[in-house]
């Protein structure tokens, strides 16, 4: 087929002139139109104008088919059915990949924080349990159970203040301590102050703390052969007429010293707030209660009584009783 524009002899099936690129055939079919469109688009991309003006071609190159090899390549690689496939595809959007990486990283960080939190608090709870176990073991170890006659009581959960039960009958003292869940044991002793069956002293002084599981010993009087002190006589018979020396009160218990001191006041009829002391003096024939607690005037003492009060008080301080 001869090109009507440049006169170049082309193959009968050629669509374009191999010499000048002029269009040689009109094909109204859909396939040919698509192919034409694809070629025209390629021409535009190559920079040719809309009139397909390729300029003057040197005829010396017409014999050199290699100068137009790109047309053969075009005919081999171009797609006439899907012209859009003739252009390079745009690069894929990596936005979704970036979001996925961020989400996975955030989940990993959260998981690590949760693991560290659980490990830390598990160790803390374990240490607390160990400390509590050691405390219970220590408390149980300190508890002693060497008794002669022991009355079981309900286990206490808190510390308690020891009441004063000296001067009370054994049964009454036991009732008071059981109400406070204090464990008790008894020991009997001869005592010249308290009659038989009366608590003469206690192992923990009144007002002090009784720890959980700690046992209190109550010393119960067996009385004495003459029982002189409980039947009307004085602990210190001459405390109002003679000076008392420390040698005369040496060896007395705290309870005995307390009664000997208050005996000087009881001679004047002073009444006492402490139940056990009041009960003791109520049993004396010479005692006549007449002055309410806090209303006594020390100026009533004579020189002997004032000296003896100071002697007993100073001795009790030396012993740590006051």
C-alpha cells in the first residue's frame, strides 16, 4: 500500500505509513477505533501535535527500517482491547500499611505495660502475705501455757487494758477478766492482808496493756494462821504515832504498799475510787467512811503521818511502782 502523503510503499495490512507515520486505513470497527485511539494517545505522549505533523523525514532513512523499529515494538506491545493498560499503573498507596504498623505497635506497648504491672503487684502481694505469716508465727511463739489451773477464754483480736482485780473474790475477778477475753491462770499463796479466796495480786498491773494471747496470773490468798490484817488490825499500826523507816516496808509487794499508804488516809475516813481498796477498808472495824474522794485536806496530817507518806511514796518510786 502506497502512502498518499509521502509515497512510501507500505505493507497492505499497515495502518500507518512507515515513512511518515500517516494514517493509511479507516476502520469503523470497535477494535480498530480502540487501536487508533491508543496510537493517537501514544503520539500525544511522544509530543506530536494534533494534526499528526511529524515534519520532514529524510528519505535517506526510509531504506533503513531500523529507524522505525519502534512502530513494530508498538504493534507488538500495545493493547487494543484495553487501551488503559498501555500506561504504567500509579504506585500503590502505602497509607493502610502505615496505619496497620502503628496499631500493632500500640497494642504491643500496652501488652508490655500490663505485664509489668501484674508482675510488680504480684510480688508486692507475695511480700505482704509472707510478712503477715511471719507476724502470726511470732505471736504464736510468744504465747506461753504454763499453768496450774487454766480457764479457757475466747481468743482476743485486739489488745486490752488490764483492770484491777486485787481485793476481789476469785470468782468475781474471773468473771471480769473473762468478759474482756483475757486468759487467766491461778496461783495460791499465803497472805497476811487478804483472806482466803481473795485475789492478793496480779501479774500484770492495772492500766497496762494485755497483748493478744498473753496470760494473766492471779495470785489467790490462802489467808494466814491468825489472819490479823483482815480482821481489824492495821498494816502499819503505828504510822500515825511513829516515824516509819524503809527497812520496815522493805519486801512488801506493790499491793501491800498501796494499802499501807492509803491506810494513813483511811484513818481520817477518806473514801476511795478504786473498788478493791474501798472493799478492803470496808472490812476494817476501825474504818468509818466520811470524806468523798478529792475532798481531803493534807494539812490534817501530823508530822509522823506526813513523814510516813513521803517515805512510802519515795520507796514505791524507787521500785518502779509509781
